C-alpha cells in the first residue's frame, strides 16, 4: 500500500515525521501504559479496601472485650 509509507506531515521529501506504522506503535505503547496505570490504581484501591475492612472487623470484635463506655459517660 503506497499510502502507508507517507509521513504524517504530508509526505514531503526529506521531511522529518513519524510514519503511520510508528504512530500505531506509539498508540499501543500509550494504551499499554494507561491500562497498566489503571490496573495499578485498582489494585491499590482493593488493598486499601481490604485493610479498612479488616480494621473495622477488629474494632467491632474488640467492642465486647471491655466496658469502656461506662467510664466515658460524665453523668455517672
């Protein structure tokens, strides 16, 4: 295909520019970086959610261990 060898800047002889094939390669690299970043952010959010849930579960379990609420009321 003759059009595939044209440069992005109009195909002028001696012009510096990216060919269409290189542009597709750059797009795939950008897509890979964006996708990897999204997966990394999602993984960090999952870890944060897991840690919050474990902490909440521990706090709820420890509510029955001591009668701390009796000592914190000022009217008794």
